[in-house]
C-alpha cells in the first residue's frame, strides 16, 4: 500500500459513494484496497469452522487496512487526514462493535445444471430457448489473484467490467439440475453459470426474478406430480406472462 501511494496514486476515496445520513457505500477501489485477494479460495468447499476463520481473516484485514491508512505516519498526510474523518457508523450493528455480522459472499458454489449460462448468452452472442427472466448488469468481477511478474512488478489479475449490450434472457435449464442428479430441486441463486456470466447474473433483482419463476415452476411441478425437468414450459411461460414477468426484450421496449 505504501508503494502504491509512493507512485502518486490518490484515488483512495473514489468509491466512497455518499448515501443518506452522512454515511457512505464503500467498495474496493484501486490496486490495493478492501478486497483481501486470494484469501477466500477455501470458502466454497470449507466446513463451518474454516468459513468462520476466513470471515475473521477478512474482518482483520479490512479493519487493519482502515487503521493503517488513517494512522500510519508513512501514509501521505492528506490521505491520513481525510481518512481520519471517517469511522464506523455508531447506529449500525451496535451488538457487534458497529461491524457488519456477515461477509458479502458474492460467489461460491454454483450448480452445473441442465444448461450453463456463459458470457455468450449474457453478451447476446448465443440465444436460449426457455426464458424465465432477464438480466442486464455489467459482467463484473473483482481480482482473483495477485502475483509478482518476471520483471518484479506486482500484478493483479481477474478484474473485469464489460457492459452487456442489451438485456439478456436467462434459461430455465440454468436453475434446474441434470435429471440424473436430482428431479425436485430449483436453484435461483447458485445458478448454473460460468464465473464470468455470474458476474452479471448475481444481482439481487435478478435473484428475485429467478425466485419468482422458480416458485411458479415448483407449484406447477407439484400440481402435475412431475419432475422439474418435465413441466410444460409453455404453461409456465403463460403463467409468468400473466404475473407480469419480463421474459423477452420486446416486453421491455
């Protein structure tokens, strides 16, 4: 972090977005920020104790980062002064030292289902047959690793931010398992998708959209006493339309 500041970088506060009541919605920003790069690799397959340790490590890292930037005399004075004006919100998470109870788990285990959403579908380069909702957010992923190049420079790798050219359809096959693995499961959050595609799909409004469609499919499967793979998609589509679900770009335009 010191070497970053020594390079002349001064974008520390560029992702401190103001929100009401003199608070901020902060996020990772810059070459060395809130992201504890590489320290989350074990999380998807970890047991509860290991996950607790990973969460604690992230808390220690982020609190340490904040304290360091606000207090270490080697940090540029203007940055230290501005950082020292900030603190944890006194009226938030009072029972946990004003620190959030949960780590934001953007992405962990994902199903490999009947179909897999990839960047080809998100970028509208390849169509899907059975739409149950739409997404539109940027393909957005943070850095996955930090390493030293052969020339001795620190390199971050994995950060992307590619706009989807238009709202895209999400396949019913991406929320149901392969028939041979399970026939009574619908997965609207840990959907069957690639890492890159999930960077767009993972938005909360999309989860709500897929949750509504999954619930409708579940109800129809129960009514028809069928597997989730065997429900009548046309019947599902008609009911989703009746309930105001957006399945095609033409509905939005």
